[in-house]
C-alpha cells in the first residue's frame, strides 16, 4: 500500500511534510518522530477524504491536520497533528477540553497526547450534512429524529458539565455520524470552560433555524414554529434546567 507510511521510513517520504506542515524542518521532524514513537504510532495511513498535495488526509484546519494512524497493536486511530504555524504552543488546552467532554460521555475517546499530537479513537463516519443528504427510504424521518435527539442530548450533557464547544452554530465539520447512526461531536480546539455554555442553543440555530442544513432537515421533519423554538431557547439559555430543555424537545417533536 503506497498510502501506508512507516514512522521508521518517514524521513525518506514526502509525507514528512504533513507531520511538519506547513513549514518543514529536519530538527522539528526529529522531535515529532520521537513523539509519535511515544504514542506507539507505527504507520500513517493516508487515505482520507481531503487531498493535500499528493496525499489524502482526514481533515485540515487552521491549527491542525488530521490523518489516520496505525498503532503497534494494529489498531486504527485518528491522529491530530499540530501545525507548525499554529497559534497554540502545544495541545494542552484541547486535551483538557477533550477530557472534560469525556466527563459528559461526549466526543471521541482520547488515546494519548504529546506536545504536537493528539491520538483519538477512530470513528468511521460521514460529516453530518453528507449523512442528511444521503438519507433515503421510508425510515429516514425516524432515523433523522433519533440522530437529532442524540445530538441535542449530547449538547445538553456538555452544558451540564460547563463546557462550551464554541463552534456548534457552524457545526458542519464538527459532527460525524457512523454506520449505526450514532453521532459524535468532534474538534474541541476552541472549547472553553470559562465562557457561558451555549451548546443547545447553538446547535439548534444550526439544525433548525438558519442555513442549508436546517432547510434539508425541515424538508424531512416537516414544519416547526421557529418563533416558538426561539422563545423556548431563550428561556433555556437563562435557566439551563431540565424543564426548559424538555420544552425545546417538545417544540421539535422529539422525545427523550
């Protein structure tokens, strides 16, 4: 497999530029190879959805790249690589946020971390907009309702532990849905425990109030009263209690 790059042979591969993206240096690569060995990463598996140069990766953002990795025990993981031009000095903040999300049983499990890498449980799934687009058949409304309810419950769980994701009003890249219709909230790089939580309100804005995804969802679900939804969300935002959350679900015709 030419997309399988051994860590031992990384220096001889152009894939070294991914490990030190966007500015390569041999010294930095040496440091990062040692970190990968600490994480027991055996190979990089470059077969993701996004093309970067001649290679395919799982994702590319302003602060990091994400690639598939294989560990010494033959298990696949998602490897988040801190970009060399990242505004953050290390992965400390994001790792703390991932661990906080784990308290709420939300997100992808952390497998390990170093200064420049975060190793995560591998979730094989579709980005939420793509999953909605491909929903077919007579059960699609039922399946959609199930996933929407789970997303809202996860956002509620984050609210309860005081962790604000920070990017759920633009959640297209931050929700994966696996083959069993289980959604995962991902990417806690901009999450915070300092600001007031707005996970439920932000995700409702994305899913039901504005944008292309909301339009596609409502075509499947049928009409909802945006006015009523906004009203109950305003109440929930003030109280953050179970009763007001249940009223949000009621307006959306979703049941716990």
